[in-house]
């Protein structure tokens, strides 16, 4: 059976379009996280680039660049919210979901990226996200719609 393998640009652009559909005005915060092998930082870079390609301002950051949640808020979130750039913008931050429950209410949109080893049902951060991406093949990431009613 042939596996559906969309082009990376199509998957990332579709996700960026969805985010902008919901958060086209103002300042939106997008968290991207996943397991170590998932390519979270690269996927975050691609998402920010896709937002820019759609003529929307986007900034990129990593939680790893800040020593703790308080530093992330004061050094990144507060200045972004205050408007370092003019007009609507999206801030894409990788690594800020899993284990950072105090930041949970900060994100307008959250993405979980899975790599070759799926996270499975044990990762709470995965189930608090708006989108799950199977990135086992980074050139052909797929959006997973595996929620349950």
C-alpha cells in the first residue's frame, strides 16, 4: 500500500494558512514541541518561513535560548507583545510545551511534532495541541488527525 507523502511545503503552508485564518490580526503565539528526534527546531523554522511567504510577520525563537520560563516571558514574550515589529505578527517558539505547564495559557496555537519514534499516548503535551505532525520523513511531513470523540 502506498503511503501518502505530501511535500513539506504543502503541509507547512497548510498549517500556516490555518494559523493565519484564526490569528491574522494582533500578535499570536505558536508553540512547537516534540521528541528529540522529531526535528522540532527545523519544523519551526519552516513554519515561520511559510508565515512570511504568506506576507505575515513572523519571529522565531527557541525555549532553549532562555534559562527558565520567567526569562522567556520577560526577554521574549513581553517585548513581542509590546510590538518590536509593527502590525500583526506571529511568534513561533520551539521547545516550550513539554514540561512547561506554567506557559500553557500563553500559546494561541500549539503543534506537536513526532519523529521516527511516535510519542504514543503517554505524552500529555501532545494532547494539549491543536495540530500533530508526523515528521518521520522530514521532506514529507503529514498532519495527523488522530483525535477521538
